[in-house]
């Protein structure tokens, strides 16, 4: 790391660490004219923390185990919420899709230049989804969830090392006679708190959260390599080798760090913020820059006079020259700025924020919801709103912490506190709406990195209490164990809710009862499961909460259309397209309703408008064909269905309708040709074989008819219609015994199948007459 491990115990209680005050860049003593106050010597706060000391390997294993246990319950959960779009509906995961597509599409599988693209470019994350798909042999959730749980464990272990650095380094146990690197107690506590924090549930239990996990691993690794890059200039102070204001750095480690930063960005855009963390660490910890002095808000202390080889002070020219450590610091930041500016120029961040709510989620992770949009957090409209108190409180706390970081004398704890604030604020900036607007209010996933700094704040507070009031250390231990236990139980409980959409969506109203989208999702889920009346209730509630909710109007209109409540359906769909004129699906559904109401001209216009806004819309062409069929414009109907099958060759209903129409107007050759062409794309579609059986039967080609009927019945053995029509074939073919057998079989499958009883009775009379 950035120092070598000494085996000597220092008089102030530290076994090792680094020393910031009282040396110049080359390790010489500061001159007598240097008037900056020294930090008071404090006892080592580590010994006051009421937790056992552990070897680093043991601590890492413990942290990994606990981090995995917290979220293990979700290992075989369903794909829920955003997983449907990013995983289930993403063609970039399919083996037949060229792997190069992931570099041209966004995270959701849409072309980056598409108007509907979210512009989230995460090709490395999509690549891991593709790997999960390959290993699992398809969309098997277990092969997507388990990697997420393991990745969270890896993040927690990497943070154990990071926390050790930020709290002053590892300690070395020499009491046993062996040099054993021990994890800092503060680092263990921080890593455990991070591992079990419930705000991480969405990132770990939701498959889409893999972007956050991969980003975090590369983010932390990039930071650790940057620390190594600075560790080339070690100095001797007393019995310790320390790093302070290095005059050079390792380009190899720097290049590796920036490479991992770039890879982190390709997992999630938030990865770019590691540049800010590296910069903060370099300025605050490595170089110990006084920020207030740097910006001229504090009087500069007189610079030290370092004796030269002749025993004299530096010359005037030497005093005015730029110190080597400053030059090295500037060179490192040129590299950071160059990479950062390149990525910011291509990413175009657009995020929104509510600072106090995000802070509250870290402090109180019982208040969690899968979606925070659409009225979940009402807008503050006046100064009389009591919620302003929360906003002011957050800024007062931040201001107090910043002042604590900057006041003299500057101690190691202050530098750690400064890094904690940097880790909270900098990763959150892309989602802050401070520079650019974005499409969401709050998302728990964006707090995955920011929670690192929050954990440091908590442990610094615990440590301060233990040092100030050592007799209460045991109570702090009990409180800490209680907090970790409660957080663990909350993780398990919240992960259980993420196992299925029903539980996840049902938990939403408890936190955000005013969120229209929460009620919409519940309604959609119940509609898919056939609970129509409850779905209607939830859709109406969503529209009441958000009178402009066009999607809810569209879905409710569809349900009412199926219930033949056409007037209200028409009203809802008309309002939906008035709210969003380019809503192609609503235009199509409005066309279906108007066609059902015999308003054919209006329906045709609706279909045309839908196709105008979505040119590649096979379902709309299919419904347009049905409209032309209704008004007996068969050629135009076939033309519309042809368009549907050209856009979607597997559109079975369009193929079937074409074949049936040609059959009905006695264009038997065209019907056979359409069915044969359709079977190239749909070789397992029984209705196509059934149509062929009917057409060949009408042409008295009984052998070909029998062959196709048998294929249709094999694919759909419980279809009474197929069985009955094959019985008719045998009836006409004079194979009376087979006809009787199939008539009776059709009735056993469906006793109410039309015309079967009459046909059977006719066959029996014919057989009796022939027998007599």
C-alpha cells in the first residue's frame, strides 16, 4: 500500500500509520518560523472500539459471508419491475443476436440514436447478462440473481481494504512474535455496516442493479490503484515510513486506475465520479492541502525555511520555485481532468434529486419503495410547508460537517471525515439535478456508492463517543450489534419482497400511497392474472391521483372494451391520445373500440394515425386488416395483413386470417400458398395445418387433408373443432367407422361442439340404412 508496515510501537499508541503534520516534502523538520498549530496528540481511537481485532483475511471472510447471507433469500426470485425490459425483453441477450450489438444499443436494447432510447450506455453490464443467459441456457432467474449476491460480497470486501486506508491504514500485530496484518476495527465496522445496509436491496435483489455492483467494483479498484500510484515517494519519520506530498508517481498504476475508471463508466455512468474521489484523496490526504488557505479564506502561514547543505536558508529563487510535490499533484490532476472531461462530453447526464429524501433513506432504510415517481413526493409549493425544515436540517448538518473538516488544527479524523463527505456527495452528483435535468426523482440504486461515505460518518461518530466517553463503550457495542442485526433482518425482509412482483408492488402503497405509478403497476399485474375488477379499481385510483396518466387510461380502456363498455372506453382512449398525441398504442386501441361501435371511418383514421407515429407496427396493420374484412374489402384486408407479416413474420393471426379469407372466397390455391409460406416461420402452429386440412378436403384431396388434420391434432390434441372436422373428412371419404370414432371423441372433449351431434346422428342413420 502507501506505506511499509513497521513492527515498532509508537509512543502515542499507534503501531503504524502515516504522519501528516510537522514535515516538509523531503521529510526535514519544519523551521522555527512555521506557526501552524500542531494537532493535539490523542490516544489511538481504535483501542476504544468495543469489537475484537481480526486478521485481514478473517475479517474479509466475515464481511463476505454476512453480505451474502443478507440477500441470499432472493437467489431464486422472479424477474421483476425493470428486469422485464432490461432482461426479458432485451434481444441483446440472445445468442443469435450479434454480440457487437451491445456496443450500439442502450442498456434496454434500443438503438442509441432512437427517440425512445434512455441513452444509458452500459455495454459491459449487458455483456454479463448475456453470459448469465448462456450459462443458464435461457432466462433462468437463478443464474442472474446469484451473480448479483456474490458481486455485493466482493464490493464489501474491497471496501474493507478501502476503509482501512481512509482510517489510517492496517495495523500490525507483533505481540505473537509474527507479523500479521490486522484489519482496522473502524474498517471492519464500516464494511459490516455497508454489507447489511437495506438501501442496497434494490441493487442486489433486482437484477438490473448489477450495473451498480459492477460499477462499484471497478470504481473501488480504480481508487485503490490510484492510491498505489501515489505511493512511490515514501519518507522516514521516527520509526515509520510514511507518505506525504510525494514528488513523483507511478504512471503504470495511474494508467491502470484510469482504465478501470473507463470500464466502470461502461457498467454505469456513475463510475466517472471516481475521478472526483481520487482528486479529493490526493488533495486532502496525500498532500494535506489546507483548502481554506488554498482559496484565500485563511491567512497563509509562513513557509518553513529548510537548511541547505551549507547550513544556510534557501535562496530567494529557490523559495519562489514551485515545490516538487505541487508539480507532481498538478500532473496527476491533468490526467484526471483529461479523462473526466472526455467522458462528460459524451455522457450528457440528466438526473433529478431530492437531497433530504435520499439522506433519509440512508438514515432510515425502512422507508423503501420500488418506484418514487408520480406524486410519491409531493412538490413543495410554499414556504409554509413543514417539509422545508427537513431540507434546512440537511444543509445545516452538511455545513456543520464541512466546518468540522476545515477548522484548525487539522487531524487525521478530519481528513477521514472530509473523504466521507466526498464519498457521499461526489457519486451522487450525476443524480443531483444540480447541473442537468433527469428523468427520475429518487432511486435507491443511486445511493449504492454514496452509502460508503455514510458508513464512514456513522463509524466516526461511534468512535468519537467511545473515545470521549470510554465507560459507555460496552453500550455502544450493544447498540452497534443491535443496529447491524436490525439492518440484516430488514435486508432479508425487503429481499423477500423483491422475489415476486406481487409482493414488491403491494409493498409500494405503504410507503407512497400517492404514487399513481405504484397503483398502475398493481393494476397491470392483477389484470395479467385475470383479477379484472381489482385491476379496474387500481387503474381508476391511478387516474384519480394523476389525471394526465395516459398509460393508465389506455390499459383501463382496453379492459372496458373487452367488457363491451365501449362508450367509457372510447372516452378514456380519446383523452389518452389528446394528452399524448404520439401515443401509437392508444390510437390503435381507440381504432378497435370505434370499429366495435361500427364507426368504421373514424376507426380507419385512428389506425392510420397510429401507423404514422409508429411505422413498424404489425399489430396495428393486423387490426386494420380486420376492419377491412368487416366491411368486406378483402383485397385491402389481405394487403394490411401482408404488411403485418412482413414486419413480423411470426404474426400467426395475420397469416391465419389471410388463409381463411382466401378459403372463404374460394381462392383455394392462394389459401394453400399462404399457409405453406406461414409454416416456414411457424412450423408448430396447429391452426395453419387445420386450414390446409379444410382446403384440401374441399378440393377432395383426402390424403393431403388427412395428413394435415393429423398434424394439427397432434399439436393440439384437446381441440374439439380439429377432431370434429377430421371426422367430417372421414364422413365424406366414406370411412364411416373412423368418422364415428372421431365424432364421439370430439363430444367427449367438448359436448357442446357445434354440429357434431347432428353430424353423428346423420352418420348413424346412413350406417344403419346401409346395414339394412
